[in-house]
């Protein structure tokens, strides 16, 4: 039973052909972005609790020392490390949302590119399945009805069609959807952390750009 549906040649035609066709249609740069997004599905998601824990140290230092003496607190997240630098260098939280939007747009653009590449692969997989079908039927030309070669060619034709449909609907399309879901969740989480950070700095009383100690002295 398994041998009937397992055909390495059909797998090569559908999967390898789909990957090559997708690469040619989408280009190397977009395909590389899609591979990065695929790798990201298996990496740890953005950790809201850890981000808040690390940023709480930044808020506490600003509350204790003001913007002038506080140091940027980095914890390995490129966006929030950059935002910490921005807070301290400009001594204000007013530009936080603008900087956050730049990072968000870049992430969304990459996610949309990755989804587009996988959607393209899902579109091409059935086409390559059909191509495999035509190749198999082409090999059957001239074979007698009782010839086992004809039976094998028809079997390969059926299998390649099936592989194309399976690859499209159970591999490439679901991967694109998974990337889109993870992207939406990450942006919601990052937006929430940003609002929490801005609110926390405002509550220190130095959010207007002038340290609390300097306002008291004035």
C-alpha cells in the first residue's frame, strides 16, 4: 500500500520543481526572507514577560537617576534596545512610537513577503503536479495496455497530481498562514509592551524630558 503512494521521482518533480519555480518567480532576496520567516516559526516567540522584566530595570533607573544619569538597558532585543538608547539620548518618550513604527513596518514587510512567497509556492505546487502527470503520461506512449510500464506511468501520473495538491494545501499554504499568525501576535505583544513602557516612564514624573531632580531645583 505504502509503495503505491510513495514515489521518489514524483516527490522530486513536485517539491524540487515547486521550490525552483518559486525561486525563479519570487527572486533570491524574497526567498531568503521567506526562509528566515520559516526558521522563525521554530524559534522562541517574543516573550512579553521577559521584555517587561528587563524594561522595568530601565524604568526604575530613570525614576531613581533621571534621564541624564540613567544608562540604556539592553537585553538582546534589537527594537527595545534601540528604544532604550532613544529614550536616554533624547531624554523623552515622545519619539518612542515613531521609532517603534519603523521597526513594525520592517517586520510586517518581511512577514508579508514571506507569506507571498509561500502563497506562490502553494499556487505552483499543483501546476508541478500536473507537469509530473504529463511527464508520466508521456513516458507511457507506445506502451501496450498489458505492459507494466503503462500501469507504472499511470500510477506516477496519479501520484504526482496528489503530491501537488497535498504540497499546496498541507505544506506551503499552512506555512504561510502560520507566519502571518505569528507576525500578528508578535505585533500585538510588542504594541502592548511599548504602551506599558511609555506609561511606566510617565509615572516616574520625568517623561517630559526634564529630570525630576532638576525640576525640583528649579
